[in-house]
C-alpha cells in the first residue's frame, strides 16, 4: 500500500475507485504481497538450508480463509494447515490435494477426523492421548492407517498477547515432554495409526528469534529421547507465529528463522513442515471505510466510521493496534480523534487519541494490516452484513466475496 500522487493505492488500483465500485466497508488485498511473502520465506531458507531439508510452508488457513486467497497461495507453491472440517472443505475447493494439508486442533470431532482421512490428509496433529483410540477406530472403519503426529507443548511463553500464546504448560494445547513418550508407546499398540513425528506451535506474533530457538531445542531433545527408545521420528511440523509490523515493531527477519532451523532442526535429518499465517497475509490488506460523522464533545472528537467491531475484532479482543490513514493525502491541520464504529458497545473503538489530518463526513480511511484475523473473524453482530472482499492483482480489482444482503442475514432462519 502506498500513495500515488495524492491517493492511497493497493498495487496499481486507487482505493477511491475501489470504494466507488464496491462500497464501504470493504476488505482490499494485494496478491503481489502474498506472493512476495512466500517468496521471501522460500529464498531465506534456500540461502541457508540444504535442498533436501527445505520446509513445506503450510499456510495457516485461519488467518484468512477466502478460497481465492488460498488459490493464490497454492499457485505460489504453498501448502495448508487447517483446524476444522470447514477449512478442509475450503482447501479442497481451492484445489489443494489432501496430501498438501495438515490438520491441527484440540477438539477434532469424529466427522472432521473422518473427512480428513477420506481426503488423504498428510497428517493429523494430535493434542491428547485420549484422541488415539478415536482416530484408530475411524481409520479402521475406513480401512487405512492414519498418519499422526503429536503436538509438543514446550512450556514456553511466546506471542503478542496472552490470548494468542499457545506453548505454555497451562495452555490447552499439546502434550508436555513427559507425556510424549507415553503417547508414542500407546500409538504403536494401535494397528491403524502411523506415527510420523511431532508438531509444535508456541504462539502468534512473535518477534524474538531466541524463543523459536528455545522451542526448537526442546523439540530436538524430544526427538533424541524418542529415538533412544527405538522410535522413528521422520517428520517435524515446527509451527509458525512469525511476527509482522502493525505499529513500529521490527519484523522478525525470515533469515533469522531459517538460521535457527538450520542450526537445530536440520541436524535431526527430518522432513520439515512450517505453518506461516499472519506472516503471509497480515500486511496484504486494508479495510476501506467511509467517515459517517465527526462527533465533538467537551472532552474529545470522535471519528465515526462505517466499519465496526464485527468487521475487525482484533482491537476489541486483543487491544490490538492498527494504523488508520486517510485515503486522500492532504495538508489539512492535524486533529486528534477517537476512532469508533456504529456498533452499540464501547468496545467498538479502534483508536484513542489518534492524530490524523482533519477529516470530514464522506472522507475515506484505510485500516492497515487487515489481511489476517479480520475477515476470518468477522460476524453479523448488530445484524450488520459482512463486508465484501476484493483482491488486487496489478491494475485489476476482482470481487472475491460479495457484500451480504439483509436477506442473507435471515436465509438460514426458520
């Protein structure tokens, strides 16, 4: 996203033209950015890893699950990580083969396990020993062996917010090192399971490479323990969580991650999977919005926009920062606003005391870094139709999800 002349563009498309054609609020994504992020990962790892140990990058579908985004990732050589049958459905519709897909999740339903195995999924990442009997029984019913890996919880606190830390002993995810050996022993007694290795994901929006090094070290020790007991560990899914810049954070260089993998994981001689999500799509998009009104009180000025917490939950849910900029570059006097939406909650606030050029009713603003965990977490709260999604590729703007209608809101209701 950059200003060309006096107007903000996504690639070669003026956001003012997007607003005229598709209305607001509207998610707008850059295909070039998505390709570029995957290429950055690929090149960083190719520079330091032997070809035989290049990771498969399994995009975390939950970050943005629009099938057109998934198709863009597939065309760029990516694979998928999913956490539900719905995401499996999306991935298959986008053209991925089951063997391109890894499934994670603390609460897999029988129907989800069955669908994943029927699709020929690459592996199921199991989070509890209690899952083993269920997976074995479903695999037996289908007449196949289920490829399973055990999610290791290394007891490491990492992530941009308490709610997105997933690698602490107190979190619901995975098995501690003391339970992994038990899981292996149990699984090898069940005839319809094929244990293919371990998986791990310690959190999201991580900016310190030493945390990854620490986690990879715990995983390496676990591999050595299992092999000493006579078990094979041919594959490791080492997760994702690589941080991006929302405000003034320094993004974690892909080179630093690659070097950590080279130093700690490559010597184990395993197939390597990774799960980048936010890194791929987080900064590919904006949420385009129109100013509805400016409300002045004795204490402050409120910039009331037509996007709301049902369109972008992150500020309300995580107290997350998103840069918000005017689409038209002006020399107007700087003004301090609280930026809010129309939803009937005080939590429908996206910035407090934010300085912007003075804006007027009808002006356009762009909420930046809206490619990940925005549309995929959207809702119909306050009976608001979900916003459309537009994918920009060069000078072409394609509607990849239409705006919901009011009829859509009640279509499933009796």
